[in-house]
C-alpha cells in the first residue's frame, strides 16, 4: 500500500525541529542532495532544478538506496556483506526486512541510520545522501531518526519518563519541564499510564519495548528504524508491541523499516523485503 501524504510530510518536523541544515519551511537547501558536486543533477533528483529547492508537493522517499555495497575488514580480511543493494521505502510505509541470520540486515539498518559510514553506492535518507557524508552530517541525520533495538537499550537508573525525555535533550530550547510533560503524554499514548515513574527493571519486557517505542517517537522523527524489536518478547506481547508501533507510526505518517525474524508480525507490513547473503532477493506485498 502506498500512501501519498500531505505536502509537508517528511520535510517538516512538527514543532519546527528539523536540525539545522535540513532546511526550513518545507524546502531543502540548495546544496542538498548532491548539488554542487560536478554541477550535474543526479538522475533521480526528483524535481530538483526548479529554483534549487525541492518542490514540496512531491512525495520524497524517506529511504532510497541504490548499488549499495559494503564490506567489513580490510585487505585480506575484507569480507563483503552487502552487495548491490537497492531499496526504497515510500512516505508513510511500513516495510519489514527479513532474511537468515548473517544476511546483512543489521548492517544495512546501521548504514541507513547513519550509524556507520558508507563505502560504495548511494543511500539517501530523508533527502540526504549518506555516501561521502561527514561524521557531523551523520550525527545530524541521526537526530531525525527514531531507533528501536531488540534489547530496549533503556537506561536502568532512569525512570520510564526520564528515558523518553532524554530523546528530547537535543532540543535545547525545550525546558526540562516540557520535555518531561511530552514524555508523559507519549507514555500514555503507548498505554503506560501510571508506569511513568518506574525504573525499567520494574517493567515487563513488553512494557520496556513500549517505553522504547515512546522514546523513538517522542521527537517526531522522520523515520523509524527497528531491529528485531519483538525478538525478546513472547507471542502475545510481541504482537501487541508490533501493532502498537505500526499504529503509532501510521497515525503520524512516519515510515518504518523493521528487521524481523518474527513471522507472527508480518501482517503489520505494507511490504516485506527479504535479504539473502547480502542481497535483496524478493519484495513482496504483504
Ligand atoms: N562489526 C562487524 N565486523 C565484522 N563483521 C561483522 C560485523 N558485524 C557483522 N558482521 C558480519 O557481517 C555479516 C552480516 O551481519 P549482520 O549483523 O548484518 O546480519 P543480520 O542479517 O543482522 O543477522 P542476524 O539475523 O543474526 O541479526 C555476518 O556475517 C556477520 O558476521
Ligand atoms: Mg541483525
């Protein structure tokens, strides 16, 4: 299912919180997406060239990857892990990435999440080309992405509310009181009313993943990346968490790319993409 979203979707964060450099008022800066590099427009530049700004009426794919190749190690130890990967995630779409252990799913997710540097090919995330991007640019992009991992990664000495509020710390203009209030509202939205002041150790696995979902979404990210968020959960809470994440993201129009081995949650997907040995092998409608 492909949803065409309102014109500002994916370009403007609510609360005016795009990190600097991401453009304001819905337009990307002139030098975005490969401008000024050799003077040529990328073939798939999606309407660039009209005054240098991206026409906001066009839906931009939040993830657009082509010819991505990646290897770990150097010299004789160099081992290719991703080969010639092409993948697109459309605005508002929920895409699941499946495949055998070691096929490269997490590696691909960390490249898309700007958590590691690209080596070859093109990977455009929220309109930014990651090939050749500096560490500084990657840090900025990461602020526009909500991450959810298999092991919730909550800080054990902070309450649920404080853990969620931490995701708003990059928003220096927001007073602590407002951060905690937004965190509380988000926790209520994921069904954790009354649990805000508990430490992670006092919550169930499913509740901890709900906190992780709240933390990933509270900053109104342009994209959510999740790596096996239900792997540590039983069937019922795994299903609940997956559906909650889908519903929360859909209601905000936030696209999700989720790695999962879990056949029980394939029904949340608009599309399922399979990887094998570093390649995308099939893309099926869910
Ligand atoms: N930091 C690393 N250094 C070297 N090799 C790595 C590193 N991380 C992963 N690999 C190797 O790269 C390949 C792909 O790993 P990756 O973690 O991306 O697979 P995956 O599909 O996420 O697997 P799983 O389903 O088990 O999580 C594997 O062969 C793995 O051993
Ligand atoms: Mg993995």
